[in-house]
């Protein structure tokens, strides 16, 4: 391998610090995990990074696979991956967003150290064999948000404020319910009154229509009343009777012709003949 490549790998390993772990040959594959920020608080979103350097002359870069477990933390999204190349050295970067909301990540009275499982990186060498590198994560320092001294001096009466205050109403639910029921009853009675009035009006109208005389009955009544009046009234009554009878049926047409002849006869219409004609109409033609 060239002196330039060796120099790059040595510098990279120096920058990785004591947490870097390599396979049998440090120039083949190197891994450097890191976590930030530190120290952290409960519920914080942390960033876990894995930097992998590969000598492409001895290791196939396309075969690099990482196995990262963050228990008790868990990844909150899809990891971000990046890569770069300088001569034969290929650098891979992996970034994870991790978080923990379980009891295992609750800090104690002081700073608590959380140890994550090892990072495992596997790759295939150019000769066909496999190389495996395991690296340790930096310990996560979990610090309490409130120190022990503050807990001793701060009164805990504020916890009473977590209780839900009593509900207040402008109008009590009981009174409002009673008012709504009264309004509903009033509206129901009003609706019943309107329906009753309309039904009564409809009944009266139906009775009036049913009891009202037909046009033929009215014409007969006028004809009989004209018997006590002057001849001109009898002529008008007979003419009206003829118009009402016309077109009903053959008998009615015959009687209509008789009424018209009697109405416009040369002589004055005789009351007896008018009465006889009215009687015949009542017998032969329905008056309803």
C-alpha cells in the first residue's frame, strides 16, 4: 500500500480515539462510533454516528454491513448514510436519531451511565473471506434535570396544581335541562294546537262542501221559488235550469229542451207547468 494511504488511515485512527476497534489488520477496516450530546437528560433526542474507513484494495466496500443495537434506546427514524473516497480509502458515515422514554433511562440522584451494545461491522475481503470488527459506543451520561439540593429546598406543594379545577357553569345543568324540557313541551303543545286547528278547518270545509247543494239542486230551488214571482223571474229560472241540465245525459237534454221552450214561449210561463217540470227533473235526474 502507498505511503499516502497509510498516512490517511493512521490519522483517521488517531482522530477516532480510544473507542475505535479494528480487525486483525488495522489498515483493512476501522470503526469509530460516537454519541452526542453528552451528558443528556431523560427524553432527549440523541444522535448516534458510526464512521467506517475501508481500504478498497483489500476490502470490498459494497460488502460493508453494520449491526447497531441501541437498547434501551431505540431509533426514531430512518438512518442517514453518506460515503466519500480518497484514493483507495472509502469512508462511510451512518447517523441515527435515538431516544429512550422507558424507566431504564431515568437518571438517579446523580449522573447515570448507560452502556449500549457493541457495534458490529462485517465486510468481505478481496480474497473471499469475511472480516468482522466490533466497537464500543461511548457511555451515555444521563443527568437529572433537577439536582438533589433543589429537591430538598423546593416545596412540593405545586403538585396540588395538577388537580383539575372544579367545573363552573353560567347556568347549572339541572336548570338548563328543566328549561329545555319546558321549551320542548311548549313547542310540542303549539304544534298540536296548529294541527288541531288545521284539522278542524279542513273538517268544516269538507262538511260545507258535502252539504252545499249542487248546481242542479240550486237551479231547481230557484225554479220553485220563481213560481211565486213574476213571469220574468220564472223565465230566468227556467233558462238557468236548461243550462244546468244540458249535456248531462239524454233525459237531461230532453228536460233541458223542455225548460228552454217553456222559458221563451210566447205566453207567460205558467207556475203549475214550472212546478211539474221541476218534479220531473227531480225524478229523472239526480240532484247531487
